[in-house]
């Protein structure tokens, strides 16, 4: 299963999150399966997002879409996002 990791800064997490949620159906239609939202412990507006995607081609198309770019602009993403396409190498536990 491919993953996409996005790092970007937003103007305000509390204003960004409703826009992110409102885009859920578009994300699902594009192939997104799950998401995780992380933020810097010192700055809640500095985000790292991890998405599980149905396939790599859909992930690439979605991340390059004009529709996503417009949604990010509306949600007040204030810097150029760093986007990484990943495959899971290994999962484990130290328990």
C-alpha cells in the first residue's frame, strides 16, 4: 500500500482543519484510504500529514491536481508543501 507524507505550514490549524474535513469526499474519491495528522510540538500550525492511498498513480494525480492546490489555498497553507511518496518497508514493535 502506498503512502503520501506531506509537510506544510498553515496560517491557523483551527481554520485549516474544517477545510481539510470538508475536502474528505474529494480525497476519498481520489483514492485516499486513511490519514494521520501530526503537528510540531512547538508550533501547531506546522503540520505533517500521512495518508494511505489505494495506489501510487492515484496518489500522484491527486497531489498534482489543480483542485487540491485550490483547496490548500482556501485552507491557508502558507508555504510550499513538501510531498513524499512512500512504500512501507517494515512495521514492528519493540514490545
